[in-house]
C-alpha cells in the first residue's frame, strides 16, 4: 500500500514558507513576507444597575479595525503602484479598494483569506538602498480599512490569473 496515496489529502494543506499575497480586483498584485495588525476591537459600554452588585450589563458598540502593516514586499503591478501613488496627489481622489490578503498551500489552494473592505494605503517605506544589496521593492506598506471579512473561500482569483501575476509558476 506504499504506492497508493489516494486517501492522503492532508499533505497538501501545509505551507512551508508563509508569503502573503495581495489581491486587488481579482489579480495578485504583490507578495509580502510579513503581515501584522489584522484585528478588530469592539467598543463596549458597561452599565451598573442600582442594587445589583454582583453583575454588570455590557452593551456592544461599533467595531474599530487596526491598521494592517505588510513588510518586505515585491511587486511590478502598475495598478498597485498607481493606487499607492494616489495618496501623494492632492488633486486626485483616493480610491478605496477591497484588498484580499491570501495564504496559499503548495497546491495553489487558498488556505486563509482576509478581505480588507474599503482599504486605503496610509503609509509606505522604501527598502534600504545598497549597491550590493538584493532589495525588495517595498519595505513596508500600511493600509487602513473600513471592514473585515475572514474566510477560506474568498479571493484567490483563478489559477490562470495567478500564473500571469509572476508570483506563481505557470504549471
């Protein structure tokens, strides 16, 4: 039975090196090696009722989403650069975009997806420039956003779109 692996499916579900892929408008636009800040905090209001000393009432309010920072990125996607450069042009309206942050397994299947709803770039840093260096195109990118969806079924485009992005092999 050593030659029959048809019942083994868990082997394709691991990721050896995490890379976070940024998908905008169904196309992989960039790749980063680090992603931090994904999270939400729900505001709460605590009310203590008179005479009830062993309980409190908690009312939930609005969600506040923390900024996401992506580090050590690579891209040559012109639409991605155009979107980031809108921040620097005071005469141009900054477009908000839904941005998928994706992690894939070795089979090219989406392992996890975070969709930043209404995202806008608010920070960008270039890498340190050295003559003998092998610098990445983006050292750090910070995005703020209006909402968050989490799941495995979102994003990923299709395999032919991903193959054309340059981040995946064309197999």
